[in-house]
C-alpha cells in the first residue's frame, strides 16, 4: 500500500483547555479504595505471572517488509530492514502496586539498536522512565507537546514534540501525531501535556498506533486523510462503563478499525496490567466473537508477546 497525500488539512483540532475537574476527564470516580484494592491489587497478586521472554528470533527483512513484535500492553517493536522503532516501551514487572500479570515479550538487552521511540502520552503505563533509561542507544524520541521535560535526561540524541496533525520526517520516514480522546497529565497538577496516536510512514507502508483513546469522530478523519494499512488498537480497560470516557472496548475498537479503513487490526492494551474490572481474557474473546459475526475475523492479527510477525 502506498500512502497517498492528504487532499486538504484535517479540520479536527484539540481543545486547548482541559475540563476544570479532573474527574470529568478520568475514570477514577468509579473507584472506591476497597473496590480498587480488591480488583486491581489483590487479584493481580494472586494471579501467577504467565509467559516467559525468550531470546528473539528477528527475521531478516527486505525493503518494504514490516516485522511487528508485541512486547505487551501498548508496547511494540516495529522493524523495517533498516529502521527499528519502539512505541510506548514498558518492560516493568510492577507499576507501583500494580503487578504485571504477563511477562514482557522481550528483555531490554535483547532489543536491536533503536532508531526511533514514539511516546503517545505521559501516563506511567505508556511513558515508563526506567524502561526508557535502559534502551540501547536510542536516537530520536517523538512525543506530544509538553512532554519533553520528562525525557531530557533519558539519553535521547534528539527530542521532538508535536501538536496534533504535525509531522516530523527524517531519513525517509515520517511520523504524524493524530488526535485521540484521552488526557495527558502525568500528575494531578499537569494541565499542559499532550496525548495522541501516531501514523508512521516508511518505504511505502503506513502503520497507525492509536495510543489510549475512547471512541470519537476523529477516527473517521484519520481514515479520510491518512488511512493506515495496519492499525494497532486498544481493546481493554473499559469496565465499568464510565471508563469508556477515555478508553474503548472491543466493540469500539472494531468500529475504529472500519473508520480508519485499515487492512489489518492488531489488538493491544489488554492482558498485561489489571487497570479495570473486566477479566483479562475478556477483551480478545469478545473481539473474536464480534469480528466473526461481522465477517472481519480474518483481518484481525492477535500477536503473541515476543514473537515477531511479518506484514
């Protein structure tokens, strides 16, 4: 698939100011301390950590080929024959008191040299400083506006901040920050940090990582102006229903897949950390059922952590 030019600038733009009340933006109002501890902490402690990272067998790629390796959660290694890209790398076994319930698909020391790191927003499960600090000689980091101060001491040669629909190009590849419906604050007082997804274009291929997002009409705009070939879409952290203000479940993700007009959907953001109340196995099971009913199951690629898949 050869990416085509946009016919005109997109019309969707982010709101410049956040809602006054944090609870209008986050799902935390659904919690009470007792329920949170029982569902997110205690159940994870009782769940044996499964999977085991094995030495990777990265394929030898020809120009125009893509190898996708799911590290877990929203973390991916994307490889071309001469470009290695990490998105939201997180190798942690613990996020504060949240236990990782599946081992990361790769060990940091097994990574190839990293040319580009894309960071969708500053939340701790996506922007994990200890993981970023251990990366092997990362060169360029691209992230939304207001995040650069969090990354200046992590060893990057260059840090690029983008606004929605801004693009950055280097050595033939191009990344564009796309809108989403989420929020970017790392701590409560933050009201200036951005968030979004990324379109990555290289060697005539176009891949989309949606970051964290609820469903919104902006996905149709992405499909209109820069439809991707491969869409990495979140399917977890949607229960209770109030969580869908900032996340999406399998139903919405399948609609996003159709909205952006992708050829392949790769589900993510499930089964790694207990961030919500649905069973960890529910999102992929429900997605398979919905996709089968709509005749789209053959377009869904469920990746195994740590196993490269060719596209």
